[in-house]
């Protein structure tokens, strides 16, 4: 499940070349870029529970943040469109030994920034994967 971070980050790096894209577990270095995308596991639910298997529905948060300034709103608007176009209904394929269903935009909200001169938005995408237990 956590290996989905790599698939999501790779896709966003290709689509947003001017942005710094960092995974929460894989990203190293300073998170003070002028235009930053942070990808992290942020939610979880059970999609279904059956004898012998369970469907997990992890939520992946994509945080877009930019430094305040004259171009901040335009940067964010363009990036929001790109992220939704790239991730909504995109199937990330195999990660962690299982296939994952298409990502769906589940919610969006303003991030909780300490006032550090940043503005942004959080987009939460959900997907599903099946885990097998005892038959």
C-alpha cells in the first residue's frame, strides 16, 4: 500500500516539471521549494470485507503549496487542473504485490499551514486493493 507513493510521485513529476514533487516517505531534503507537491498516505477505510479477503481503500493526499506572491493563484489553479487530470480515474497499477484500482478524488480542502508565507490546497484521492487472508 505504501509503495503507491512511488507510482503517484512519478506520474506527477512527469506532469508538473516546474514543481518539486516529494513523497512523504521517499522524499528527502528541504520542503521549502517555491512550488511544492507533497504526496502522503492520509486516510484509510475498508472497501469491503468478505471471507478470505478484504478490500482496503487508502487515501492519498496531494498537497500543493506555493509561496505567496503575484503568480501564486495562477500557479495553483494550473497545478490543480493538472493533478486532477493526471490522477482522477487513473489506475496506478501494481504496487506492493497487488493491483490497485483507479484513483478517485474524494475531497479537497485548504491545508493547515502555520503562517509561513505559503498558500495551497490538499486533494485527497482514494483507491482500492484486495488483501487475502485465510480461506
